[in-house]
């Protein structure tokens, strides 16, 4: 009986290992584009990024008073999904219209540039010992994303965030898979997106929760999010 049980357990273990191996192989299946396996091309990513840099900065810092979001360091799958939505016009953005077409932004371009952006590491503070050389300082600051502090009750904003935002966007706004990081992120951009969700221009899974919030609660949330880089 013991021998039989041992064989049975061994068979279950082997079956489990084979199933896991099969799942791993399925997950590692190459992405195909026009019948050919996709291979990351960093040089192409840099070429595409030169176009994006006009609004979003060389490393995806964003800016423009919050008009253009931080893209550097965001999840590649999330970024690719949003780019495809711009191309299909499911998500509308006037500045993106000339670029969000296959002629200017192919699927290969999307995959290359989103991987490049996902691997960017943006600091939230400049190093303590900045060089004296102006050009060297400029190059360092390109990798720093600083979000101005917003007025409001930070603790109240923290409570709002923990209850209604954190489960999807992470305890410190770092994001989860296809739920984007919202800290650090330009507050002006976040405000615009909330307005878009509330007006129906963009879809949100928890729109009823968002509609129930008061202007004061939103103000407190911005104060909290802007404090997370401290």
C-alpha cells in the first residue's frame, strides 16, 4: 500500500511539473508580428523616443505644467495598451492624433518604445553632491522627476487613497501590472484624467466611487500623492 501511495504521489508530482513546464512555455511563446517573432530593438526604441521626447521628455519625465504625463518607469503592457487605444481612437487625445497611426507608430514601434520606457529609472531627488559643471548637472536632472507639493490635508488624502485607490495602484502609488503608477505623477495630468473619467471621456471600473467624492476630498488626495516622493 505504501509503495502504491508513493508511486501515486510521484505521478502527481511529475504531472504537476509537466503542467508547470507547459504553462511556462506558453508564457514564453514569442510575440509574432506579421508572421515573424518580435525581437526588442533598442535603437528603434530610441528613434521612436526622439518623437515622444518633444512632449514627454527624453526619458519620459513628462511636464508641460502637467499636460504631459510621466511615462518613464511605467509598466510596458499598460503603456502599450494605452498606445493602441490612441491608435484605435478608443482613447482620444488631440496631440497624439498625428503620431498614433500605423504609418508613424507600428506595433513593433509600440513594443520597442514601451519596453524602453518601462526600464527607465527616474529619481525623485537630485544627488546630494551635484557636479559644478552645468552640462553635467543638466544631464543628471533629466533623470529626476520632482512633483510640486499640493495644498490640502495629507492625512485625509491618505485615508481616501488607502480605501479607494491603493488596492489597484499600490500602497505608495507604484502601480500594479496594468494599473498605472500614479506617484510620482504630474498632478495636473491626474486632475485632467479624473475630469475625463467623470465626464465619460474615459472609462473607469470604479466610476461610482469617484462620482461620490467631493472637491475637498480630491484636493486632499492630490496633497497626499504629491507628498509621496518626500
